């Protein structure tokens, strides 16, 4: 028996276009409904934050929207980046999704691999107290960032975090 799966991540080369991103999210719901009506099996959702391509940061919310519009399609969240969330809240949200979907939610929990996500969420990286975006200088030696965007640096000596917000040049 064949198993069909479509991966929906909402990636777009210009995610600042709100109309285009809105259309993209709505199309994902239409695609899931289309799959369900034709007896296809599953939709996979991923999670990434502060992505320059608009990658979906809300797989549990998207899963909720999908299961509300479908009857049979499985919703696979692969990988929910648990260290970036409150674990009690995640457990409660997943319990409600499981009830509403009648068991059609499947979750893979992951650590994540992008230091910028940990920094943006003010969380420690997977290797302990500091993410791999640690600064090579001490707190007093750090200068302003030259890149545009929000960046975070970790001080090796005191393990403190500083966030520099710079404007685009």
C-alpha cells in the first residue's frame, strides 16, 4: 500500500510580501483539504524561526488549522523544536490537537541546529549554557554588530548574552 506525504514549509524568496505569504498559508490549507478529499495520507510541517525565507514558525497552529478542515489526513510535525518552547504549554497544545484531530497528529521532537533560533528565543543551545554563536571576546571587548538584523552573542567567560539590534544599511 502506498503512503503519500506532502511537505509544507511556506518557504518563499520574498517573505516580507504579506499578501503573498497570506496566500501561501491559505494555499497550504487548500492543499491539505485536496489531499483529504482524494484519500491521500499525510502533510508534514516543520518549524524554523527568524528565517530569511519565511519558513513556518508555527507548526502546531498550522496543524490545528489543517485538522479543522480535514477528516482523514495525518498531520506530521517533524521536528517541533522543544527547547525553544515551554514544555508544559507544548504538552497542553498537543493534547488539545490530539483530541480535535481524533489522533491524527504525529510529532517528532528535535533540538534544532540553528544557533540564531536559540539566540532569538533567548534560550541556551543544545550543548549547554551557550549556543554556538558565542563571541570570541569578553563582554567588555564586544563592539557593535555590522550586519543588519537582530543578532545575539554569547560571552565565553561569563556566559552572558547580549543582543545587538542594528538597522539595515
